[in-house]
C-alpha cells in the first residue's frame, strides 16, 4: 500500500545528542513536510521541501536540519541546539506544493532524558 | 499573516448528539480551508476541505461551509458516534506554497455510548 513511513515510532535521547528521524514515502509526491506537535499547540512547521535537493525553513527551524537527496526520503535531524526537543514529530507529503491535501505518517515521539 | 483559531476543548458528547466545532481564520488572499482528524496514536488524515467561498465540504456525515463574510469554517455533524472520538484540526493553506498549512490548536472530542 502507498503511504508514509516514519521511524522510529518512539525514541529516547540524552541531552547533547543529535538524533535523526526517518520519513519515507512511496506516493511519488514532490513535496514533503515536517511538523512538530505539542499538547494544546496544534502543529507547527519545521521544514518543507518542494522538490528534490531543495528545502525551506518553516516557522520553527532553529535546532533542526533536513536533507532531500531522494524524492522518497526526507529525514529530520534534531540537533543538540534544539532547546526543547521533546515532542511528537509528524512527516507529511503532498502531490505538489500547490496541493493543500497532506498525507501524514503516524509520527515519531521523541523524549529527551 | 495567516492563523486559525479553534474552540477550546475538550468536547464531550453522548452518542447521537449534534456536534459543532467552531473555527475562524485570518488570511491574506483566498485560502483553502481544511478539517483534519487525528485518531489516538495516529497521524492526521484529511476529513474534508473547501477551496472557495460558499463551498461546502462533506465526508462521513461531517460538513463545513466556507464563510468568507464571517471568516469561519465550522465543523458540524448531526449525530456523532463513539468512533468519532478523536482530535479535530482546522487548517488553512495560503501563499505561494499551498501545501504549507497553518493549523489550529486542535479540539479533542470524546463521545460516550
């Protein structure tokens, strides 16, 4: 079945460590997105990519980095510079960046110990 | 700028009750409007959408009408079921990247049998 796969589902990290969250899609979508979800705050955009080898910062990019070397993959690295990284991270994709319908993965929950 | 305001939750209803979740927005230009639903432990999925003023989106018994004059997109359902228990997010897309959605904070709905 086509869809978006995020891994790992749960991740624990010590302070000062970088961690990379995986996002893979087999929908042949051009655009991919990373959102952060915190209780009571809705979703906030971290980074998005409209096409391979290109990406733009969203509203809360500080402390995060991404790459888009392949169309189907958009990994997110949470660096030690991110002050409050404990959150639920959601990856999404859309056919193009002109589409408002996003398809979401099941999310990755990161906990910093 | 673009923003979405949803009614505060949680909302608790008995089965077969009428549901309204209020959503108002601020946007430049002519955004498209969306309702997404998040079931426990899952990512978000599109529930319905409307792309221009006076459009009505509908799906699974849920409806919402794009009201430009009141900048609103309230979600309604005539008779809720236990299986409708979830978090509901109102969102808008705008600007040059339509896939870049702006989300409300989400409204938790619990339906009791």
